[in-house]
């Protein structure tokens, strides 16, 4: 019926052989005699869409086994099959192993087949949803970000730099839903579409803003958050962007008193990386930029700051070389701002070379200041473009 695999676990090999004879033609079935062998199969031969376990087995109960399956393979659908049905065991199976359904022995082939069919359907729903969120949705977000790049290259270039560093910090700090942090970083400047271009350009150049300009620029995170909140599945991303300018001590924007560990970790990472990027733009060295952040350390999560320092040091000393627009390759990063022959900012320092951007620059036909300064990130640096 499906290419997705099913694992049956029982301490009686005869029971497993019988199940395989009955259903082996309909499903891709593997069998394990006992939970220890099953855990080994899950580790080396997975993923399994459905796991069907006996309740009473020597060394480990079915409840304990399915709880371990849940922790290690949360997408796997778990079914309990036992001849020792009782209310207490059923409750434990549901609470500890989050069992999808509970079947009792003897179980007819028709009943078991329906349970497996429903389990495989549930697995497909779960994995399809993840693919939608992390694949299709992420692709749609990339389209939004590329639109931002056309409308405001300065804002987009900064967002692209911030995304790469934020993702690396998140990985070091054990962020599990990394796609939310990546999208939040990429769309962190979406609200700049409402900010005068001259203000965004001043930020991109590391110039100091007046109080009025700073207030206008701060509002962009609230604007971006409200826009993104309207997109299903991006509620967490919207919350991260809302607090991307809120300090660890509770000051900053929006200034609603949320502080410390109550701020989303992704927002704490994004806040520090955004400020680091601004400091790097305005400073003559990475050391100077890090000193600036450490000088106002009350604004940042100490764990984030201590994680940032070695990553920034790791990026020092990148090889920079000059190329023509026609020699650009996807995966390169601009080491300097790209300007037109009239001095108009086209691409900001740190932005990655993408296929649409490469095509755009090639089509400028002499209206571009060449050569272009580019570099590759070091091999041990992770990127999420």
C-alpha cells in the first residue's frame, strides 16, 4: 500500500511471523524480537512511519519502549497491541507513549490492516505538514525577501548578513526549530518598506541617526511583525521580529517590560546579531565592534554574546578577490558595496550572490562600477541562504 515502513515489536517470534505472513504483501514490514532489537532497528534502519508494540515484554514494557520512540522519532505513529488490556495500562500507554491507537490480542487481520492504514495516513499528514512549513513556506518567504532586495537593497543586504550569523548562533545554542529563526532574520527588515530610503541607507552605512530618524526606524520591526502575523504558521516568527529590538534588561522597543529569559531566544539572538552587524558597519575592526557590544552588555543575553565572539573571530581573514559581473558565481558574498557608475547603491556588503541578482548585475551593461570585491565564507562556517 505504501513505501513507508512499519515496525512490529513483540517478544514472541511466532506472533511476528504470523503478522508478517498476513500483512507482508500489503505493507513494508520489519519485525523485532523485543524492545532492544527494535531500538537498534530504529536507529540504523529508520525512519519507520508506524511502530506497533506489544505491551508486556521482558526488560522493558511497551509503554516505556514507545515513550523512547516518541522522544527519538516524534513523527513515528505509535500503536499498542497487547493481550493484557486494562484501564491502567491503556492510560499509561496514551500518556507516556502518546499512542495513536490501542488494539487487543487476538486482533483480526482486517482490524490490524485498518489501524496500519490509518497510522500511515497520519504519518503522511504530519510529514507533509512539515514539508509545507519548511519547504513551500520557506520558498514563499524567499520570494518576499527578494522583492525587498529590489525595493530596498540596503535593507535586504543587511537582513541577508544577519540571517547567516543568526543561524550559526542558533545552531551553537541548540535551537531546534531553526527555520523560524532563519525566516525571522531574513524578514527582519521587511518593515523598512515603510521607512524613508535615506534612513535605511544611513543605517546601512553605519551612520548615526537623529532621534526622530531612530524612532522611525525602530517602528519597522512592529510593522514587519504585523505583516507577517497574517501569514499562517508564522505567528512565532512574527513574535520574534516584534522583540528583535527589545533589550535583555527590558528596555528598547517595543518597551512593554518583557525581559530576560521571557524574551524568545530567537529574538535575543536576532537582537544581538542586528546590533553587531550595525557595529561592524560603523567600526574599523571586528574587535572594535565586539567591544562596543560588550560595553552595553546589559542589552544582550550573556549566552548569545559569548557565542558571538568566537564566530566573529572565525570570520576574520577571509580571502577577498576581484571579479567582473559576468564572473560572479552563486555562493559568493560581496566584500564591498556594489555601486552603479552614478554612485547608486545596488547591493550591500555581505549579500550573497543569487541567480536573480547575478542576472540583474550582468544586464546593467557597463552601468556598474567594476571590478566587484567578493569572497567565500570559510568552509567551517555554516550558511542558510
